[in-house]
C-alpha cells in the first residue's frame, strides 16, 4: 500500500490535503534547551503551538512536515499529542540539518553507522515512540561548503532513501555538485530530493537553481515570510517582491520543479526567526500573492497538494 509516514502512523497520499513542506514545531541549535532565554514550560509551548496548527487546519492545511533534525529539538511524543489535538498530520524527519548541528557523539560517525541510524528511524521508529520518520534531512554546514561529515550524512541519507523510498530535503542548495555526485553514486533519482532554501536572502544568488532542475532536482522556495521590510528581520531575510518574483518565474517556467513553505517556528527553542511569522503565511500572504500574480487555483493545488503528496509517498 502506498503511504506517507506520519507520527500517528501511515496515511494515504490522497489524505494529505494542503502540505507545508518545510516547517518547524520548534527548532534550536544543540544546547539551546539550556539557555534560559529560550526555556519554556512545555505547557507554554503547547499553548503557543496549538492555535497556529488549528488555524492552519481551518484554512485547509492538513499536513505539516517538520524539518527539525536529530539534535535540534525534535520531540516525537510532543508531535503526536499536537497531531491528535489538531487533526494535522505531522511528518517527522530523521537526519541532520547540517554536520555542524550534530552533537560531538556523531562527529566521527561512519556512513554505515549513520545509514543504520536513519534506517531504524524510518522502518522501526524514532526512539521508543514507534513513530516512523517520513523524510530525511541533510544540509550544508555553515560556511557554504560541504564538510566531510556533511558528505557522510548525505551518502547515508541517499542509501537509506533508495532502500526505503522516503524522500530527502536539504538545508541550503549551495555547493550542490558534491551532493548530486553522491546521490548519483548511490543510485538515488533526484526527483526524490528537495533542494531547500533556494530563495533565502543570503544564498539565493549562489544557488544554481537552473542546474539543479536540469539534473532532475526539485527547488524548495521555503523561506517565505522572512522579509527585509519587517522590523528586525533575520540575516536570511529577503525583499518580499524579489522573492515572489523569483518564485513566480519558476512557477511559470516549470510548476512541477518547485515546492513552497514558510520555514516558521511554532515555538522558538533557541532560533527566534521573525516575530509574528507563522506557518499561516502560506494561506494569509503567499497564496493571495500568487493569485495576484496570475496563478490559477489549479497551479496552487499542484504546488501545495498534488506534488507534495507525490514527493512524500514512499516509493518502495
């Protein structure tokens, strides 16, 4: 049976509805849980997060893909409670945001060790939760070039993706050629890879989006809402119209080459992002902006319903 892994069990692709393909229930760098600036009582986090997911559901949002990797605040039992409360499917990931976010325990991990870690979380479950990961996170470390640990993570992820059928999404799409070489070496079709943050304000100029698509990859326009027009924007913010124009050029050129999201933090765990920014930017701002630029209802559905479901469906 074709399905998507969610924290509450397998779900048929046609039940996913509108999908936010790259979001965070709560994200922080390793150790942020010890910083009293960001420490919150679990009930406070719950009270911050539930209304956002409920509003997402009221707009028609049905599936939330959590991009919070190992060591960055992933909390599967918490995700399960949120999903049960709000009715929103939550897809959890295995993998790492980047080698620089991995705790020292993993720094010298071999490809085989990482592969077995990812396989266990996809096929058996994450920790003792019984919830299976539905996607693998990989990423480029700070500095914009893949480290040796990054490369081992990418190779292990590609191997696990081939053997399980789950897709991969990346943190950043700069320096993609070593990544593509690894994916090819492991026999992974690039239509199973979402190259993320192609639209962010720091790296979009160094991201070879045309080349990525020519290789068969998918572009993740997933930092919508981080805008230079807002007060105190983060360092990765970008002019709203510039980002939208970049996105719409691709929508008009090849709608099946893009997916979109807001990369919002439901409750900050050490990565504050943009005050007031939520997953609901997708419905409140992005989709209206797309329609103002001439996107049809069919186009919107392709980007947020049809194509994400196809991408998330296990292929083996």
